[in-house]
């Protein structure tokens, strides 16, 4: 097996822009309509209807579910395959927030299973770009807010007034557990690592309408039971100290573990005891990734790569900043 790349899937969004096509120019299909506003690039996805297809090597053209079916634990890890089967457990995205996203919340595993037969959506963010004044709305200013006060603010259209506003800059990391009300301002480029789920309850969309004068559907009734009213604010921020040629943990939760790795020259990583796939997301730079001194592939800025679980030793050569995530 070898380091696997996938073809990005561009998702048109009312708040999107043009940044993603430039970031992903090495892998996107020429058939992509460049006149559309793309808000999301799904780089590794096992979501039904949006399953990723391999972009390199002899598996090119096969989708993620097909190669899991063939390679099973060798690809994703024995325990991972036992737990998730053919469903890949993480969704990796890039976001171009050319306008402010809706105020929203995601259900946890229990509620998502009950309502949708799906996983919940706990996620983390790495801020790739942030214009001056860009912010994230995270939870409520008053952690003692009652359900009734929240419902009144939604009904009156004043929900934005009671949200906690958190300033952001390039390189910031945030962990957003399911149940946390949040929104991203315009002027942000974001890498998102999350559970495999596309369930979003939209609470408020800033009175926005599309080109036909139509507003997007809101899910205010569904959202109420999904909200953790105490979650949010600065407690979602993750601080870390950079180190060269060693993995530094930035998020460790029940659903994934993510490290940041600054490569300068050559680094050798021992994955012998890791019973999981590993995903590399190149924030900046370019490196060559080699598995067990045999199969190699180049990883460039904006690209995402899956390292199969069967790999015992990974050598990375070059200069880059990388997010590394696994179960």
C-alpha cells in the first residue's frame, strides 16, 4: 500500500468564494465550474452520496468505501474496521468563509442516532487564514442562560446579541464538541476535522436570501434539544507550543487525536503500535512521504493524504507544517 490522495469535492455554498479552487489547483477536476462560489472542499469523506475517490496510484478512480472493503484493517486499522466497518469515521474539509456562516449546532451521537441513524458531529478547527477583525461565535455570553431565554432570542431575531464572540488569528485551534452553538465570520480559511456526519441544525442565517430572494431553511425546533448551553467561549481554544520534527498534540478526544508537525529536513515516525490510519493535511510547504522505506508520494500545501494503518514507519522529508490526525 502507499500514501493515498483523494479528489477534492467542492461544495457550493451561499457564503463561499474562490479561494478553494486556488488552494486545490493541483487535484481538482477541470470540469469544476469556476463561476460558482465554493464554501467547502471535502478532501476525505465517507458521507453517503459524497464518498471520496482516489486521485493517485493504482487505486485511482476507486472510492474510499471500495478500498476499505478490499483492504479492511490494513487500511483503516483492525479495531477501527471492527467498530465502523465500511464507513470511514472522519470527514476532512477546507472552508472558505467569504461571508458569515449561519448560527448552528450539531447533535451528539445519541441524538443523531435517534433522529437520523447517524453519528453526531464533534469537530476541531485549524485557522489557515484570518482577515483583520475575523471572529468565531462560540456558545453564549451567559453560561447560565435558560432554555426559555434562548427560545425568546431566536423568536425575536436577537440570537447574535447573546453569543460569545471570540477573536481569531492564523494558526489558532478550536475544539467544538457536539452541542456547541457556533458560527464563523467572513474572512476565514478553515481546516475542519470532524466525525463523519453532515447533520447541521441551522438556527439563524443573518436574514440572508439567495439570488432568487429565498432564505435557507432553519431548524430551530430540532436545535433546542441538541444544545449544550454551557459549552463555548475561550474554553474551546486549544493552545500549543511548536516544536520542530516532532508531533505536538493539539486535540485529543474520544473521536480523534490531532497533532501538529513542523518538518524541517527529515523526520522518521514509528507507527508500529498505532492500529489506525493516519491523515496528513499540509498547511504549508512541501514534503515527500515514504512508507516503510518503499512507497513515496509528495504532499503539497492544501493537499490531504491518507497513510494506511499497515504502515509501520513513515519518513517525511522537506519543509512543511502538517496536521496529523488518527483514531
